[in-house]
C-alpha cells in the first residue's frame, strides 16, 4: 500500500555558520533539495551547476530563505579548470569551505552488449571521475585547515544489480570506494568523507529522463510503496554534513526503503 510522505521537518540550525558548496544544485532534484535544507539549517550555500539558466532560477528561489542571493558558479565538473575555479570561488565567498556536497551525476539505460564506449565513458566521467576531481580540489583546501566535510551522492545500485545500468552502477560503486579511501587519507586531519546511497527519489527531471514503466516498477520495490521525496535524501546529507555525525567517516548510508 502506498503511503504519503510526511511533512518536511523544520530546520534546527544544524549547519549554522557553515559554508556549503553543492554541485548539480539547479532543477528539482536532490541537489536543489539539499541546498534548500542546508539554508533552512542555517548554512550559507554556494550553488553550482552546468545549466546556467536553471542555476539562476535556483538562486532566486533560495534568496528569500537565505537573506541574500546565493553565490552561483557555473561549472562543468568534467573540466578540471572549471572545477578548480568552482572551489576557489566557493572559498572566496566566505573565506573558507566547510562542506562540499558532490551531487553531480549522469544516468542512462543501455544493455551492456549495446553500450558504446562513449556512453560508458560519459557516465563514468560525470559520475565518478568528476567526484574525484571535486573531492581532490576540496581536500587541498580542507586538509591544511584540518577541518571540513565532504558528502558524496552514491546509489543503492553501487550494491545491487539492475539491468541496463552497468555504467551507472559501476560509477556509483566507484564513488563508494572513492569515499572510503578518501576518508582514510583525510582522517588524520579531522576531515570527514561520507556518502549517501538513495534508492529512488522522484522529481520532474528524472520523470522526463526515465521510462515511466521502469519508475513505476521501481516504486513497487519500496517498502513504503512510494519513492523518496528529494528532501528526505537531503536530510541525511545534512546529518552527515553536521556535527551530529562527527564520528562517522568512510560510511555509505543507504537512504532507502527498498527490499530485495
């Protein structure tokens, strides 16, 4: 039986005074939901996305909540020079970067025997290699400061098989492994690196890019009989970014009601 999502809880200043950069923050998905929840929890957010029009719209929506228009930094996370400019711009915004949320990723559906090299490489570059690029750039700032948190967006497909998703699943499994290794290297400096692994969070752009029959079938696997709201994933990202998770690093937190 399908259940209705509960109301989103109010902010409790979990990120008060924190500077938070979120990639792929435009649109209606987990990135924008995370930005909104971070603002509601007292953070100063910096928004980045490749889509400049949607990025500007996201900043306009958040301006009344934050008290000023958030800084926006257009960035193609597959280009190293743009990634560095994004990190530098985020640091310049508030003098430091406390939290990086690596939300950028790219999906697609193709059976392995039909998948082209370009399809494979594009998904791996946006979803895994870009997470590496952004993490590396952020750590170069956080490690000398001996402070900072990185939260990566993985997926339950890093653990579970799904036909047509070999490239995406491999990339998300790579994000999980990257998270664990980066966390181990950063621990001595007190910098934490964790990840969330959502199962299914529905939003307008996902509904446009994935077949309705597939999404409907995936919903049936969820114990609550519904997909997650993007803010429900964002709340776990906020938790991992906050001081409520100071003993957690290298962890992959499933945000799912999915059963086998």
